[in-house]
């Protein structure tokens, strides 16, 4: 059986017990595993990570599971039994962090909540990731990304100005509010432990954590008392010089000429100096005229033409890549943001790379996502040896 341990990355030496399922927690713990933390994914035989059954599958392996769980070790443990609970708490003694994603109170009822963990290891950092948090009238509500963005006010701002609210193309609450905040919470608590010598319970509400995405919109509302209409926010469809346009080849280009210097340069390059006076403005007639003019302009040439023009003139004008283009994008390729990996059963895979680059302690995927319970024998053997040393 494998005896895998991280060998590089800035989080080497940190041991993390990984209890979450589906997307938010597992992606966050994977990011820390890629950064060198020893992440032990703990799954119950009766209820392993649900994402394992989600299609599509390659040779029996869920591509979603593979995408969120690389660089981890896998422990199969029935922590609902007395023996399993005892083993889990023994692991807590050896760990720095526990990350869990159950509804509030579930692990407390099993005798595995924060108080039980702290009793065996006062330095443990216990991160609880939930939809609405550990407290409040919604704490026990069921929910998913769509519900959290709805409550937080994010969903209501997303979509066309004359249409209904529209879910974003990515999971904002799950990833920005869950995965990323799990990493931030863990690192902040680890830093606090350096000065206090103590761990703590960190309550991550995905609803709370997605709300900083409203920083610009809510500041404007608080100042004016006016709720912005979908599609009219300056940076979300309101400004014609900060928008997306269709090209002659039916591909799309993103114009981000927000500052006056970029708008003026753009107007100069396209030989339309009279357009410079249109912006900035709040006059709806001028904004509509500018949008229609830009729509007609971009429809006159293919996307490649506008991309070349942008590079020559140093304009914030970029292609709107679809997923099939990411692996060939020169910038993403240079940053290794699309990786080719090899899985023993699924074969060659393309995965998202590590989004942080460290000059001294490089972070990179250590190994593919493990099979269910693949590291159980090695982890239990290490635990037994650790108990012998302590007992001796």
C-alpha cells in the first residue's frame, strides 16, 4: 500500500483531516494539499463522498472527484462507531486542522465536534463550512450555491437588465465563499496559534463569505439608497466601454477600456476621435449610442483581428475563451494553469493547475486523487507507531 507524504510546498508539516464532501470543502483542502499540507480525506464506508457517483465517469472514476481531491491521502473509517470515533480522535491528537462540512450539530452528536476535538488536542483548528453558518435562524436550512447567492443578494444582481435573475456560470458561493474561505480561515487560525498556542473553532458561512463580492454594489446602494437594476451596474453591463461584444466570426471579445486613457487610446486606434467625448457619462441616450456603435464596430471584424490590434496598441481588449481554448492560451500555458496528469485508472486527464506560485517553496500537485481507502493501511500503521512512541 502507498505511504505517501508531501515533499514540497509552503504548508509542509501541516496535517489536516478532511471530512467535507461535494465541492466547497474538498476543493479548499485540495488547494492546501497542493501547497504541501498532508491532507487525509476521511470517508465513512456507508456514506463516502457523494461526488464519487456524479457523472461523467472515466473507467469508473468520477471526473468531479478527481478534480477536487488530488494530492490527498484516503482513509476509510466508520466514525459513527465507538471504535471509529476513538480512531478519529487519536488522529485529531496528531493533526493541526480538521475541516468539516456537515450541518451544525451533527458531529457534536457523534462525539466528534469541536469540544471533543479540543479535549484531546487544545491546539486543533476546527473549520466548519456550512451554507448559513453555525448560528442564526437559517443555520439548519438545506441549501446549495444557488440558495446562498440568492440570500446574499448576489443572484439578484446577475443577468440581463430586462430578464430574470440568472445563475452565474461558476459556483460563486461554493468556491469563493467556501473553498477559498476555507483556505483563508485555516491559514489565519494557524497564524493566530503561533502567538496564542491554542487552536480555535472557525465558522465559515458560505452565505456570509460570498457577500464581499457585493463590496462595490452595496457601497453604491448604501450611498444612494437606490438598488441597481440587473445589467445596469457599471462593471456588469452598464458601461459600453466595459462590456462583451460579438465579432464577425460569432466569437466574443471583452472590452475593458474603463479608465479615460484607455478609452481615448481605443478611440484613436479605431480612428473614431469623436467618440472620445461620449464617455464617461451617465446620460442613458449617450450610453445607448456608444453601445450600438461599438456593437456595429466589433461585428465588422473577426476576433483575431481585434486581439492583434489590442496587443499592438496596448489595449485592455481580450478574447472571451471557451473551455476548449484554455489549454492553448499562451498566458495560461505559461503559468501552467491547465495541467496534464496521469491517473492509474482514468488515464490522461486535464486539470486546473495551482493558482499560487511561490519562489522558495513551489506548490504543485503531488499525486492523483486516491482510490477510496487507498491509504488506510499506511495511516493506521503510522497511528499505531505514534501511539507506541508516546506510550514508550
